[in-house]
């Protein structure tokens, strides 16, 4: 029996060439609005690359649908990659369900430090999420 998966949940990583915050970036704003409308759970890392981390109870299906919606908006993710992250680390990073309810269903705005927290401080995992080899 494999203990390495204990306390881990399957999350879905969508990587974008760049995601820029601010009112002048209409596509990114549309992405945030779409995520909220579809009640997508997770977080968003602004910058280059831009990352959306989809967490339970959102499913792989939800992540793929969001990827498709993003493409319609004109932001193309490089696919949907499943990764296992620690449930406790996700809670610490404010990506848990309760924190999201308090934010009114919006994706959590993340910086690299917060994404590192979501990865449980694991630099290798952080690099994998960022798509940096």
C-alpha cells in the first residue's frame, strides 16, 4: 500500500504563456469572471507563465471545460495536467473550499510564494507546477 498519496488530492494545472492582471487586460478579466461563474475552485498565478490550479471539489472535467472556455476567450492553456498536492498545503495557501466561499467564489490570487505554500514547500513540485524543468 502506497502511503505517498495519503493526504494528497488530485489537482489540475493549466499553464498559460502569460496572464496579466489589471483592468486593461480584458481577456484575463473574462477568464476570472468565467471561473467564478462556473464555480471553479482554485487559484491563479499572474505573470509569465500564468498558472491556474484547479482543486477539488472541481474535477478534471471542470478543468478541461475551463481550458476550452479560456481558448474561446483567446487565452490558450498548454493542456490540463493532473498533479497531486497536499490537502493541508492547499488549505494553508487559501485554496480550500471555505476560503473560496469567503472570497465570494473567486479564484485565489497567488504569487510564487503562495504557490510554493500550496506545494507544501517542495521546490521540485513547485517547478513541476510552473512547468520549469
